[in-house]
């Protein structure tokens, strides 16, 4: 059995047809992870359509299991601080 490391925290981002258009969110989180030196601790995972297209974009912070809808790039910094940087 090989040794695999898993992140402490994960940001799940819906990549369905409507949510996937919001590429600026994924770009923001990717850059924030890099800027804070958290590449080994936080991972972004694109997920299949959540079937909530009217509320795009949909994302989820783990391990908090906090699902959010209609997230804007202007909210992204506060969300990153709350769910990723809190308790770092």
C-alpha cells in the first residue's frame, strides 16, 4: 500500500454548465491558496453539476460542510478567510 497525502481542507466547486462559467472564483481560490503557502493543506476539487443551476455558482468548504450558492468573486476573500484561514 502506497502512502498518499490528503488535504486538511477542500473547496468543492461545481463545474456544471452554469457554475462552470464562473472561472474567476476558482482562479481566486487557487491564487489565494498559493499566496498563503497552503498548497499541501488545501485543495480545490471541481465537482459534477449539483442540479442547482438557478443558484450558480455553487461551492462547498470542507471539512465544515458549508454549502454556498450565488457566490461572487467579491465575497470570495471573506469566505477564504472564514473557512480556510480561520484556525490556521
